[in-house]
C-alpha cells in the first residue's frame, strides 16, 4: 500500500505541476494585449509591438487593408505609425477590445495629430492580435 500511495502522490504532483505550468502559459486577455501593444508602440519598440500580432493578422485603416504575414512585416507596419497613444478608454466585449487614445509624440517619429483622439478595435485570439482596425473615437471620449 505504501508504494501505491507514493505513486498516487507522484501522479498528483505531476498533475499539479502540469496545471500550474499550463495556467502560467495562459493567453493574455484582449485588454492586456492592447495595453502591451500601446506600451511597446509608445516606446518605439516596434518589434515588441509587432510580436503581439498573429501571423497573417490584418490591419484596416480606412480603405487600406494590409496583411501582416511575418513578424518582420508586422514590425515594419508598427514602425510606420507616427504617433504614440495614451489609452483613455478601453472597452472589451468577448475577444474584441476597443481602445480610445490621446495621440502624442513617440521617439523617432513625428506625430501628425498630437492631442487628437484616435481609436482602434483589436480582435485578439490566443493572446495575439488577429485584426486591428482604426475606428472613429466615440463622441463622448474626453481628453484626459
């Protein structure tokens, strides 16, 4: 009976380790991903911002739809964004987060609309952005 109890204890420990490791590897929530993207972009860490996009993610800005098939292309796309953005509102519904930003300068770039409001809708799957769409800021958004 002693060996059986030891085997059960070892099995229980293995399950606990597996569950703990799995919970540590959980995907980030849409809100966490948006905040991480904003933080990376604001610091001009374009590769870190690009790494938050899934392979083949799409970005939409007006009529322009761009697919990001690789980390390199996602990095270049993020590097093309001229402004930093301070999140003033973040609304999440399911796996879609809509963020409103106050635009500002970011290192190595010249912002074309400092102080203006901008918004983007992020669709996040398994902790990665699969769709980024620039949307109109909500009319009741306020500068903070």
